[in-house]
C-alpha cells in the first residue's frame, strides 16, 4: 500500500461517516472548488491515494466535512496526513508521544543535580529577571 493510500482510506471513511455518499457528492455539496480551493479531479486524486493535499487544502477539507481540528476524526486525518508525508509512523510518534520530565532534562542537557540545584536555590539575578522575589 502506498503511503498516501492510508490517508485516502481514512478520508473516504470520514466523508461517508459525515453523510456524503461519494467524493463527487461531497465536493458539490460543500461548494466545490470555491470551498476546497481545488478542482474536483484534484480532490478525486486525493481520495484515490494518488496525491496528498497541500496543508491549507487539508484544513479546507476538514472544515468542509464539518469537523473541528481537535475532534477525534480531525486528529485521525491529520495524523494520517503527517504519517504519509514523513513516510514512517515511527517518525510521527517521536514528536507526538508524551515526553517524561527525565527525558526532557536529558534532551536539554540537565542532570538530576542541576534540577535539584534549580529547585532548592534560585540562581543569582532570578528576582530581577522574573520580577519575583
């Protein structure tokens, strides 16, 4: 399965779940190229997995489906989009997985000793820098 196919299958499923029986029905009922900023042939290529939409067009599609970006369907579609762009789900997982504090400390080069020093003693100039005493 090509990298765009998963995205297109999810888009097609969500479109049907939103009450649009076909790609053409969806395209025409939401205002066509004026709403989606693309010709029907381009939208059809997206649903068939031949290409991915540009980011602003994905936003238009999500809005035309009546979805919010942070809805479960919106997130599912966005995740499939970025997975297709990156070519590997592991890459997306590295930026979407929750980061533990200890991992963040290592990423920015802080050690447990540094963390202890910051939590128990404020650095010189802290009050002036933060406006706190």
